[in-house]
C-alpha cells in the first residue's frame, strides 16, 4: 500500500506538479473551443503529449531541470492561450500558419483585448508565481537541488514509448477528417498542433492547360447564356465599389424599438437591386481577403491570407480587365497601406493608384485611421477630379469605422441604445453600423450633388461577418435571438448584403438567388458590357443564373459549401456532415448532395492550381 509520505514525495516532483498545472490549462482550452468542461479525452490526448516532453527533460536535464520544465510550461501555456483567443476571434483552431499574422496583432490589439475574459489570464498565474518563488524563496532553491537526481532511464523509456504510442493512436486514425475542429478534438489540441507542423501533404497542381472556364462552369452546375440579360446596360459608366466593414445582412430593415438602424442602406435595398442571400467567402485575411476575392473571382488560399500567399503573382483581375477597357483604376483605404500587406496586394491586382493614410490624414481618427466621414468626403473630391478626364474610372472604397470591437468614440454616436443593449457586444456593433450607415448616406448625397451618382454603377456589400457566434456571450446571444426570432446560426453569420445601384440596373428588386463575393466580378462585368470570355473566374453572373454552388473555407471546416437549399458543414467527410437552412429559412429544402460536395472540392483545387501558376510580378 502506498503511504502518504510516498504520495507527498511524488507530488513534489516537477513531473507531477507541471502535469497537474498543464492539465488544468488543457481543460480550459477544451471548454472554450469545444464547449466541453472536464472532458475525459483531455486525459488521453493532452497528457501523453505533455509527458513525451517531460520524459525528454528527465533524460537530458539535471542541473537546470526546473528551468526546462518552466520553459516547456510557458510554451504549452502559450499554445493553449493562442488556441483560446484565436477561436474566440476566428472560430477555428490556430496552427503555425497563423505566425504569419503576428505583425498584425499590434494593429488590432483592441479587438484582441475585447475578446478576453479575465479568467483566461489565469493560465499565466502559475508562471508568475513560480518565477517569483524561484528568485525569492530559499525553500524553492533547496527543492531545486533535491530534484536534480535523475530517475531510472528504463522507467522513463517505458513511459516515453507508451505516450508515443498513445499520441500516434490519437493522430493517425483521424488524419483524414476534413473538419479541423473535430480533428483537433479527436487528436487533442497539442497533437493537432504538432501534426499541422509535420504534415505537409499538398495536392498536386492541375496543369494550366487543363483548366478551362467550361469545366469550371460545369462543376458549378451552370450554363452561361449566349446573350445574357442586361449585358452592357451600364456600359461606359464609372464603377464605384464600396466595401462596408463587418456589415451583416440582418441590419437591412432592422428596427429596434421602432428606430431604423441603417436607414440609408434600407432605402437603397428598397429602391435598387438587392441580393438578400449573399454570403462572405473570406478567410484568415478578412477584409483584405474580401478585396482579393471581389477583384479576382478566385477563392482564398487553403491556409493563410491571400495577401501572404498570392501577392507575388501578377493576378488576372477586375482592375486589369477594366484598364484594358479604358478605365482609370484606384483603391482607397484610410489605414496604412502596409497593413495586411496591401501595397503588394494592390500591385498584384494591378490597381493604377492607391490612397491610404498618407492621403486621408489622421484627423478624426476612429480605430486605425480617419473616420468614414473623412474617407467619403476626400474620396468624393478625388472621384470628381477623375470624372473630369475623358475616360471612366473604377474606384474601390474600403470603409473601416465599424471595425471590431465596434467601440466607436462617443462623438460618433448617432443613436441612443435601449437599456438592454447598453454595454453589450451586439449593442456596440449596432451603434457602430448606425454610424457607418450615416456616413454612407453623406457620401451618397455628395455623389449626387457632384453628378457622379447618375453616371456610375454603384456596388455595395459587406466584407465579412461582424458578430461571430463564438464571440458572443449569453446576453449577446439572447439579443440576437430577439433580432432574428430564432437562435443565431452559422448561415445568419455568413450572410452579408449586396446592393447594386445605377441606371441600367433593374430597380426595386429583391433577388433571392444565393450568391457570394466571387460573383461580384462577373455580375459587374456583364452590366458594364465587358466580356470574360478569356478570363478564368469562379463566380457567376447573378443576373443570369438561379443555381449556385459556393465552396467555403476557413470560417467553416474544409469541404463545407452552400447551394440554393442549404449550407453543408463537413464532418470527417460528407456522410457525417451537418446541413443548416439558409438564413431566413425554416427548413433546408432539398438539402445538399455528395456530388455537390465533391464538385465544391474540385473547384477549390482548380482555383488553387490556377492562381499558384500565374506569372510572378
């Protein structure tokens, strides 16, 4: 029988102490990411990986053993903390690819801090206490001396081999799972992180000569008409594309206690062409990914942001296409152009000019740059200058004042929030979007006064979601349920508006066809009378198609997609996936098929292959 003294001696060993500490941190990470408090799987997934590292310490370290344990503790704590925070922001499991984003964190530190519940910081408490004790406590120094003796190598070897076998047992059978969150849960967080580092399997590229638009259209399940409707209805017009920061579709028509939240967007939706089943297709790069997708009609890369993976290429794009048709092209954003590597992005897309913080200045700052009011006022002046030239222009305008965490300064408040919305994430979001809509209304009036509105095709859409499900607390979810009349869902989260305004566009129409950001380029090209015959693209003209197949990445597990009936979220594959009704629908209709699942995967591979084989700049 084991005595109390023996147990006490075991618990004094750093092997046991740090096991308990990291086990508790593993429980916290599982609770946040998987919604699973005290799951038994933590014991059989995280502990074997932790013990592998501890065995290496016991083998190799003697003089600095406690320091080695402390370093491993700090590293694994950092991994668990990164998993927690990344999931709260993106809803996915972080991996080493996210290291490329580290330089962006300082730019969005207010967003990161807003997601942090105070108890998350408890994961660092033991590190601080231990470091203080190591420096101050005489007893701890004596303890450090007492633990220098190495255990029997045979015992350590047996533990190491058993743990390695268990880790491999957790990893190998679950490699084929397409759902990254399920894969991490099946493997264990630490095993999954190690797996993503060492697993470099990549699909071979499909040769360029084998990628044809006809094959893409066939995979999408569409037939392009010989004489499309509305072709050239806006021929020769300026093109103004306005990308609204974090603007979701539920805001259109929303009233809270009888007050309209976005009256200017509501007016446009009633009077112009409004697509209510439009969806984001962005990934890790968020806003910059939206700029990439809209201007290329390609899908985002399988990992990383487009501004990190594709900007060394000379990309076929809307700016290049319109320049060939006699347009001036420019893009405008009030932040610094190096944020999200936009300088390289704009070069890859072929924009002739860009205007960033150096043009807009730092007056009336909101978050990272000048306010939307400044953005629109200075943009209108620039567009008026361009309009005096003898050729049309294409301008993409990136709004930013309604950026996460949506805590706009009080001087920008244009509405009073009801008491139940005060101090909530949803309330801050609604107030920020109310201001963004106000600023947009000023811009519309300015365009009309300058004679630009009637001479332009105007496209307005949201860049990405603003209210991720995984970032909402209980009160926020209750407010979203009040707004929607049902539980806030993944399809609601991905749903953004698309509005097209201008002469030659069918007005006062609500179109319910499912669409995504890849579809903007072909739809605009049709209205402007610009042929895409020799331009490979993965979107479709929304005015001439009724069926759509939209592959999704990053914010949904690999293999997920939308069609006209439902959204499919993959499991290990298709058979154990889940189907969700589209936003605003009560049922999934006819649902999705495995054939669509396979076609969506082929479309993603074709896009990856095509973009990766474009010539270098």
